[in-house]
C-alpha cells in the first residue's frame, strides 16, 4: 500500500487500527465493526465455483521449503522467516491458485508487545518449569499471521432414534435411566466455526485461544493485511462443511433432540437422519500471533489471538522439581509410618 501523501509504504498499525505510513506517519483508519457494512454470506451449493478470487491488492504466494506452508503477502513484504516453523528458507512462487477471496476479516487489535507482556507475567506462575525458563527472556521472534476459518449457517430437519437419559430419584440417590425415544426435530444451525487450515485443524493450542462473534467481523479489506501474511486455506468449504456436520452440527442437533424429549443426556449411538437446506458460508481471516521458545535444543510453541489477546503455550518441565515433589510426598507418608514402627519396636522391647 502506498501513502497518498508521500508515496511511502503503508502498513496496518494495530494501535491506530488503520494503515500508517512508515515515513510521514499519515494514517488511514479502517472502519470499525459498528461502522462497517454487514458481512455477506454465500450459498454453499451455488457460490463456491463462482466466488470472487480478487484479493483487492497485489499478493504473492510464498512457500516454506521446510514445512510446506503456503502464505500470501504483498510483494514488498515477503519475510525470510516462516511464522509456522521459524525457518528462514522461503521460496517465492509466481503462479499460484489463491483460491476464493475472503468475505470477512478480523483485524489485529492486540500488539505483539502486549502479547509478550502477558506471556512473561503468566510465565512467572509456571512453577513446574525450570527456573531459567520461568524467569528468562525466552520468547522468539513473534510473527502475526491470518489463519483461514469458515463459518456456516443452515436449516436442518432431523429424524432421530435412540436411547436418551433421564435422571430420577432412587431412594437417597439419583440415577440415570436410559429410555428409547424417536421423533423429528428442527434446528437452525448458526455460526458454526471450522478452521480452514490442516495445520491447525486439530491444534489444541490454537483452538483454545480462538473465539469471536459475528459482530467482530468486518467485510474483507486488503488494508488490514498490509504488513501481515495470510495462510492459504488447505481445507476447502465443502470439506469444512463435512467436518462441521460430523462434529459441532451433530452435537447441536442431539442437544435439540434431547431437549425435545425432555431428557438430560443421550447415548452416543443415537441415530440421526438430517436434511440440510439454505446452507450459507463465510470465509474469514482470523488474526494470530505465533512464536516459539527454544530451550535446551527443544522448541515450545506459543500462540495468541490477535483479537482478544488470549494465549496458550507449551513449556518444559523441570525434572529436578518433579523429583523433589516426589521425595516430599514420600516423606509426608513415610515419616508417620516409620514413627509408628519405631514406637511399636520400642514398646515391644520395653514390654519384653
């Protein structure tokens, strides 16, 4: 992005929530979610083949030779560091299928300095980590990247059959009785969120920090990407919808069926036959800060939401501290026992 005032390069500035010129400081603010137009949804059955592939700005694909990640950046902002594995070997590609363009984005609203401050604060309470790790400056270079997500809405009508649990009184206790039930339930599925990255689909760290509402989204604008990379989705809309149906959607329908028959729980083998209609989707980009801590030759990943600042990480465990704890616990249980043995021996000797 070029500055209209001086022609310098503009990058997205988290603090001002807009594009900021690196040279003259001119700021072009983004619209807030309250000011922005409503994000449009697309019809899954008809729109994926016709969806726009226009990202609204010149983008280039870069592929990490080390881990295979594919990201999109502006040509002048290609980093030599992969945000996913930390490798500095990145290969540029001229002809790459970018896939469809995002329909919405959540701009970064948390700076990497804020993330680092929170990390070091909470790291002090990681009592089982080695002291040099717990109190040292261990964070690596922090990189902001947009991770692809899909959200889905749908109308559903489901026939269900199976065992449902009812909690009943039985004397002084309460027990759950399983009873056969069947019926039909209608359920509107709203904003089911599915990660579009195979790298992160089952990643517990990332899934533990990502949370957002539809109200947080703004229509996609390339301005929010200036200075950041965006990972290319590796799970398409059709595959993501299948993942949604097998996971979150099934659970929501089962909960609705449970409520309809007045039950408290359900058996995992309840049979469902669901008809879906009016399936809508949004392809969105979600901001994430990524880094890693290197300690004694090992890498411990750190992730944080660029939207709400929530973070999670993996840490090394101090073997010495674990051994000390075990010895202390053994002491707590063994000392009374040994004392009793000595008292028994002493009384036996005196009695003899």
